[in-house]
C-alpha cells in the first residue's frame, strides 16, 4: 500500500500538546477505530440505572463512536473532547440526542448542572483523576456512576502478540502512553466494579494499516517508519486468511464513583 502520511521524527512528537496529539489521526480514527461491544452498552445502561432520556457525558469522546452507541439507546449524550478536529468529525457523523462540548475531562465545562452518568472510552489513561473526580462529583454526585472502558488488544491471540512485539520494538512512546500498559494503572487507582467483554474487528490490509496509524504513539513516535511498515506488512501476510486479519480485543470496563 502507498506510504501513509505521518509525523517526520521523534523530535516532532515532543512538541505535540497532549490535547492535540490526536489531531493528526482524526481520519484514521474515524474510519478504522472499532466500536464497542453491544454487551458493554447493555452493562453500562444496567449498572448505571439509565433509562430513555438519561443524561450521559462521554468524556474524551473523540469522533463520537461510543457517544452514538449510547444515544442509540435513547440516552441524551454530551460528547466532550479537548480536540476540535475530533469534534468536527463527530459532528459530521450526525445523529440524534447528541451534542458536543470542547472541554477536557478535568474541567468538563459542558453547560450542565447535573448528569446521570459519566463515561469514557479509550481515554481514562490520559485523564488526571485527582483533578477530574471532584468535577465528576459535582455533576453526578459523590456516589454517582462513572464508567471507564477500553478496547484492549488480546495478548493471547498470536496476531495480537506479534503486533505488540512490533510496537515494543519500534514505538518507544507505546509503553508510556498506550492504553494496554496504562489501563491497569487506572484500575489500580480506583475502587471499581470490573467487567470484560469479547470484541474484534475484521480488517483487510488497508484497514489494518489504518487501524495501526490511528494510534498517536505510532503517528508521533516511531524510530524507523520504513522498517515498521515493512514489519507490519510481513505480520499481516503471516496471519491473513482470505485477505483479512482479526484484530482481537478484550474490552475492559470499570465502574466506580467519584467520591
């Protein structure tokens, strides 16, 4: 496949504001990032005691993947993100019972006095919980529901294990900012009810490369882009069946209170 547009060096990523680091990945994020298991959405609705019209704030909403899934259940969703490019993509996708707010999770300036739940997919490892939890408590109450969730790659799958090895070899930022290394640190920091769900994407070669380049630690932090892409191609070829691979996830959810 043709070379993918990307950042030029490790020195570039050191100048990227953390709130803006995903701006370069918006189109790949929109096209190639997975949704979340419907069983997870069921669990959120049940465990947060939500009903049609309940107000949910989706922090770090990105292009609105989880926001749209929640709104499809009849919930009134406010998608919050500090990156305007991500929100532009979210708005462009449309949808009912949705509105968007340009704000970070710690400030959460969403024009509301109260909400029924706060959720966040693929983002809580970026959030300063010590700063965010008091604001969460203002919105849902100290005993109100907060749910963090991630699509984490399933390391027991041989293809996923091979991809993990490539990231560790070629992307120095991965161990510092990737969800897989850091989600468990969030779990250790909160007293949470924990649940896990199976999920997967079936990707052709272009989809696989797009999914890879949607990660900020790939876009901004590779040591040798050409060597990485060559290794990606070889990994795909070893594991593909009928021109596709399964990108296998274990979706982790944590339900906790902000108080």
